[in-house]
C-alpha cells in the first residue's frame, strides 16, 4: 500500500521531546526548594513533567511553602534552566535530524511548549538552522497543556488544520493536549511512562524516522 499524504505541519513539544531538559528543570526545582528549606524528591519533579509552568509553580509554592507568587517562581525556575541550557543543550535522539529533513522538504513546523517564550527562543536559536515557522510558548496561551489550546493555536498560526498535523510529545499531559486538538499525536518515550489507550500512538524514539513513517500516520 502506498501512503501519499505528508503532514501539513509537524508540531514539536520542547522539554523532553526536542531537548533532554527535564533533569535541568528538576535541578532548578530542587534548588528552589532547598532555598526554602524544603525537601524535593525526584518523584516530585516527575509529577510535574508536561504540566504548564503556572500550574506546576502553584504546586511548588504549596509544597515548599514559598511566599513568592507563581509568576515569580516561574521566572526563578526559568532563570535556573536557561543558565544550564547556556552551558550545554542535549538534543533528543533523532530530533534535530528530523527537523532538518522537514525543513528541506518545506513541511511547516511549530514549537509548542509550556516553557516561557524566552527559553523557547533560546533553544530554537541554538539548533543551527531556522527550524520553526512559529513558536507557541507557555506565556502565549490562556490554557496550558493538557488543554488543546496550545496545539490549536499553533495550527491556526500555521494556517493548517490540526487533523492534518503530526504532534510529538513525551508526556501524558502533552499527549492529551495534542490528542484533544485532534492532531496525529505521537508519544516519544522518555523519562515518564506513557500508558497505552485506545488509538494512542507511541514510538520508542525519533532516531531514524523518515517521511514515510509520517505518511503512515495518515493511512
């Protein structure tokens, strides 16, 4: 069987999907908790993976007993992660290679992240080529993941239908957002488990992914 349809666009989550930044977030969260004389475990950090920064910062505020407002916590955490990214960015296997292939084939792309725009732009500028047509960041939407708004907004900005897009995510929260937006959502396994549900698509890696693999999603 021949699959002719390529996606109108490919929509990318950032933390954990494009870059291996979750350890940076956990380190930043741990430092914030320590400054507030509060414990912070790996499980605490894992429980926040994929969540909007505003929602996760409200949880952090409550757990560590900080007097800061969520917006202030977000800025501190972002500063901590941005400093680590400035030292080194670890790209997820196959991600940058697939992005370059998509650009060569003139397939539209968007970065859809719950991180702040300044961090998304920092990562995008580090890729080495113009990787994204648009960026939708956490401070660009009213409702964060798992709400569909981030992916719906990305499709709208690109001028395409969500159902004609592929979305890559590494967390259940992110997948629910992409699935609710009616994209062809693909879970790329990383540090958190992705439970299988009816109709859910998961891949072990982006390494070696071809255009034909993307076509098969629209069979």
